[in-house]
C-alpha cells in the first residue's frame, strides 16, 4: 500500500504498531492516516483518539482499513475517532480515489 | 407436606443430551468465528496486498527491473494465499480422507501441521488396512485435528508424536497425540472446561468410545481416544450374485 501511494506521488510513512504510529505521526504530521484495527498491543480503537490528541487542531483524516466489516464495527470505529471505515480486501483504485477525494490532498 | 420427587433416569438423559446439543451449538459458533477471523487475518490483508502489487505493476513499464521485483512479490502473496485456502479447505472438509483413506490423510495433515508450526513430528500407523465406516474415519480425522489444534494453542511443544494402533485384539482403534510441551495439571484440570477436550470426549462417546488425557506441568501432554470397530456393513450374499 505504501509503495503504491509513494508511486502515486504521496509522501508515506509506515509503522508496525500503535506506539510506532504515534511516534511517526509526531514527526511526520500526516494529513491522512490509514490504520488497521487489529494491531498488536494497542488496537486501532485506542490509537485513533491518541492520534487526534497529537494532531490537536490540525486537520487530519483518519481512516480505518480493516476486515471487521459489520455495521457495529463501523460504528465503533467512528466512535473511536475515525472519519472513514474502509473494508479489506481493498481494491487499489478505490483506495486511490478515496485518497484523491480527501479535501486538501489532491 | 410434599413427597420427595422421584428422579426419572429419562430426565437425566434428556438433560445430558440438551447439554451436549447446547455445547455442539456453541462449538459451531466458535468455529464460524474462527473461520471469519482467518478470512480477516489471512485473506483480507493478503488480497489487499496483492491488489496493491497489481496496481503498482500496471503503472510500471513492462520489463523494467522494478516490474520483475513486483511480479515476484505478487507471486509470493498468491502462493501464500493458495496455501491458506488449501488449509482452510482441508480444515472444513478433509478431502484427502475420501481420496487416500485415513492413514494417508493423517500423515498429510501431520506433515503440514509440523511444517506450519516448525515442530518435529513422528507418526506410527498400523500396517493393516483399516476397514472403517465413513463416520468413524471422519470422526477420527476430526479428533486428530482437534488434538493437534490443542497442541498448537496450548503446548508450546517442540515435538509431536502421533500413533494410530489397533487395541483389544483388533476390536478397537486407539489414536494418541503426545507432545513435549508445557503440560498441565491433569489431576486438577476439568476436561469439561476446555472446548477442545470436551469436543474430543463427546466425539469419542458418540462412536461408543472414550477419551483420556494425561499430563503434568512441564512434562508434556498426551491425548488418547479409543473407539470400538464395528465390521463394515456387508451386503447379503445373494444380492451380489448374478443369476
């Protein structure tokens, strides 16, 4: 995913778990975060509010990319602070269109 | 004043069957959840990764060195997906059982189990052919899967030894799986509290057999099921003769 987005001209940083994601976000100040929910240790639901707190008033789009596709999973992701809930398997064209559609990222 | 109620043996049998049915339903739900988790963990991520690789490839000139690298990575993901699909298929329905019979199906499953979990394995099988009813062969294979699944989930073992042997002068078959893992205190462990053990005991009881568990902390564990063999149904001789 990171390779594809880089190829399409985006600046991308990756992280293997929640704490690494917070560290990367603190340095990188991302405009958009794509995060799995089932992460080792700190899951996506715990990560989202931490990322929000870190971003403060800065605009940042948070999208969960997950296989948990039930309406209750989507609800939980939105409650945790995600703006979007994308379900795996995810097609590349849909991901790219989604990213292009985010205001300020085109 | 009321008379003490007489306990009817039929009531306790009904209660036992109800408990068994409730457990079977619970197990069915657990299995569905496990399948959903595997689809999520293995398929969702791998298919997404494959989709990304293909998208990268479609954006690169054919024959460029990075394209060859992308093709190799895409093929790696595809191979891993194929292995996962085969494993799930085999877990759902042991196809090898229909084609090769129980002995080879056990061998194939154990080899794959050892490879997947980086465990040493050994398997001892009887030389004689097994004349099993389909229901017996399927149940023994399922119990074998259950035993290995227990080893994978709890044992932290390095080595697994499996044995299928005739017992009681060939009147029964005994399937044993032993490991060298962390073990548990068999004396204080209630087999009914573990889904795996309870499922094994119920399957064995269904076939008129029994299940036994032996272990001690740090001493590995051994699971054994013994099922009686019934002679395969044979057609009456006169129906097979030509007039």
